[in-house]
């Protein structure tokens, strides 16, 4: 394994970018946690940058999962049949707040359109 | 030495139960006594203050399902009394990694955000194992959402200790599975492998672990991390028990469109037929590590641990003596791209999969009244997720955002093709190498100390350097024990084969077991059992 050492962290993910990502991800984040995460993200990004040196032409196809799904092993589509879910009540029971089988949430934020 | 039923191989437990020598209830009792003896204090999500005795115990379980297991064991005994077939895994104690939904049990993913989630259904592979007669003893700990290689990122602490020396990590993310099986707290376990999460902890804990071909085992009911990489698979103490598990869990599933509709062989058949004529490859690219220098970012090269290299070469010699053909110098030049590609693909998929946790439908919800739904999302996710899920969400969003990293995700998917090509060339029956399998080390080192690596997310990821290429390529891998390092911790060796070649890998593994069964290291016991 590589030894545990830290160099000067690359700062591609600036505080501004980081805050934007945190907002998009809908994460509340204390500032000390944010600093640690941003540092780790920049470290990871440096490892990812190794990929930029590899020649990948357009004729190298994309692999979205390793095993090719040939017709021989591709599962056939199911019949489109309505089935009653037997566990509907059990599923609803897992919701943090339910009222008469409706899941309760606070107001949905909205902006008035001009 | 007193014999404990819980330490018997699963196939021997089944033989005795079916033959009426022991009952499933007796076996369960022996197993639960072992759990009580080695577990230590219950892992919890509350703030954790370590104490010295934590470093003597295993802490593998998040939940022990005593009553459920008792009912299952009694049902097995009733079937036997009634002359019915109790199944090929009759009464075998099974620990399920807590990333699988098991009906009516807390299914937590090792995260506070799912701490109170009780699953209304069971995952397909769990269902199959129970139908085969296995008895679910409980749900075992893992890195939070499987994000890690040491088990230290779980929200449920104390962290799992390695049964061979609990001051060391068990590996991860299926570290609860491999620790429980090594310590006799279960004979078998169901784990998952996204970058090596079955094979790496199997190597660290001295047990057998298999990552099946992608699509060989259904993912229905598996709490998703990276959907194109996740593979459920077996953990056991020997190859025969691994094959028994594969027989139960492999196969198509109408509830998982990626579960391959390929025939399932009997994995127990042919296990002892030997390796004569098998073409086993060694690749120089699996004997070295290439990784970016922490200071400069330049790629540097380092050999794997010499004692692990010796174990692989000794195993190759053993195979040669049994009649296998050893093919050296097989090039696998894209091996070292596995980790950077993984940093992209797995993060993008994880970010997508983790958006569903919102405090609305199930799981943790921030308890105070919030002014609007978005605030509820932020507070719930901010407090429900630990550090590792947050890192993956943010990185996944960054590398897939066109304005920041143009083409990164697409580039990673193309490099993934290059990794797959390495395997296709090596296994091509009409190619230069015509391999039946590759033989490699499972990990570059033996287990590391608790706390030695955790916190450095890049360094931690490199523990999976030799296992992650198989996840990108989708091919199967098997890790088996092959001795011990100077520090007294287990060494694992790995077989990698073409798609759906699990039977060949298991045969190679069983051959190695048979050839080395008289060796002194095979009689060693984990420290936590020796201390009883």
C-alpha cells in the first residue's frame, strides 16, 4: 500500500464549487466537516486525473457494465400484469409520518411566478 | 480440543443434522453461545468512546435475530422428524450482511439514516438461502452503505475486529461477514462485492469469499451502492461450503432485469476433479502496485508485500505439481487504472442511488418541525449520512457535472472497456494465453491496524487495487486462504476467470485446499477462539 502522506492538495474543488455541490446534494454541513470533505475530494480528484493521460479514442466503446448481455442470457421481459402489492401496509408503516395512509411532509418550497 | 458444533464446516453440519446426529436447535445454541462469548458490547450509533476491551472482541453483529433463528431451526428439526427434505443447507447458521433486506429485521446498511428501517420483504438471495434451510442468526456490520475497505466507517460502533487479532481491521466492506464466519459466529455469510468487498475481507480474515459474475446472483433486495458493479456472493470457511451457497443463490430473478438467464451448474459437482490440464496465468501487473505519489501526483510503482508474492508463487508451484499449466508473463496492463476508474463510476452511481434517502418515505427523519421540505431533506441527510456517503455523493455529482469535469464519466467508461479487454485477451480460447483463470494475490498487504488508514479516503481505496478490475470487467473472482504473514495474520490468494466460470474457480480452490490440508497453518485458530 502507498504510505500515508499528504502533499499540497490540489484545489480544483474550491469553496464556492463545494458549497454549490453541497446545496445540490441537499446536505446540511457543519464547516469543519466541509473542510475535511473538500480536502478529501481534491485528493481523490488527483487520483482520478491519472485517467487524463490515457488515450481513449471515440472508437473504444463505453462499458456500462462488464458482462455483455447477449440474447442468450438476457432475461425476457415480464408480462405487463397488475399485481397487488401484499406489503403495502408494511411499507407505509416505515414512513416517519403518516396520516390516513398519506405520507405527511412540510410545505413544499415554491416561488410565485411573475 | 473440545469440538464445538459452530466450528464445523457447513457441509458437515448439514450431514449431521440430516443424519439425526445433531439437531438444528443444538447447532443454533452452539452458535449463539459463540456469539455471546466473542462479540463484546453491542454496536450502536450513539457517540462512541473506545475502551480497551473493545480491542479483544469481534463486534461483528448489528442485530442478532435470536427468536427468528430459533423458529427457523425448530422448523428444520420438524421437517426432519416428519421425513421431509430440509434442504441442502439444513440448519446452517447464516449471517447476512446488513446491506440486504431481510423481512421483519432492521436493515440498516450500517447507517444512521436507515437505523430504524424494518424491511417489509427479503432480498432474493436471502430468500433462496432460507429456502435451502439456512438459519439467519443475524445481520452483520459493514462500512456505511458498503463504502470502505476496513469496516471503520459504519455508524454502528465499536468497529468490527479481526478475529485473528482484534486490534487489526477485518477488511471491508463485508468485514462483519468474514469476521463472523472466521470466529464461528456463523458457518456462512452472504456479502456483497463492489470493488473487492467480499474478497479483500475474506483474505484479511482467513476465510473463503467469492464474487460471482455480474448478473449471476440477483441484486433484488440489496440496498444499492454502484448498480453496475455490485455483486452479492458467498463467504464461508472452505470452498465446498462456498459452492453449496452458490448452488442456492445463483440464477435468474424476474425482479432483477440484470440477473442473467444463464444455466446454473451444480457447483459441488466436479469440485475434487483436480486441475490437471488447467491453464493458470500469472501476471506481472498483479505483483506490483501503481498509484499516484501523495506528494507529486506522479505515478509510482511498488511491489506487493514479499510474503504475499511468495504465497502466490508457492501456490502456482503447487498447481504445477498437480498437473496445471502455469502461464507466466500474462499482460494485464490496465490493472492500475481500476482505482481511478472506480473513483468516477462508483461515485456517480452512488450519488444517484443515495438521492432516495430523504426522511419522507422510510428511515431517519430530522425530528424537529421544519419550515419546508427542502430544509427537511437537508437536515435529515446532513445528520443521517456519515462522512463516506457524503463524500461519494459530492464526488459523484462533481465528476458527472458537465460544467466541472467535461467528459470524465464517459472517459472512465471507455477505460473500463480497456480493463475488460485485458481479461478477454487473457481468457480468449483462440488467443495467445487461453487461460482458464488468473492466479493473483487478493490484497497487496495483510490486514492493517484499526485507525492506521481510516480517514485517508484515497489510501483506503488502494486496498482494493487487485480486486476492483474484476468488478469493472464483471468477471468472477474467488479468494481463499493461503497461509499467514509474519504478523500472524492471514494471506489470501485470488482466482479470476471468464464470465460464468465460477465452477472452474471453485475446483481450483478446492484442489489447493486438498493439496495443503496437512500443512501446519491449517490447524491455527483465530485468537478470539483460542482465548475461550
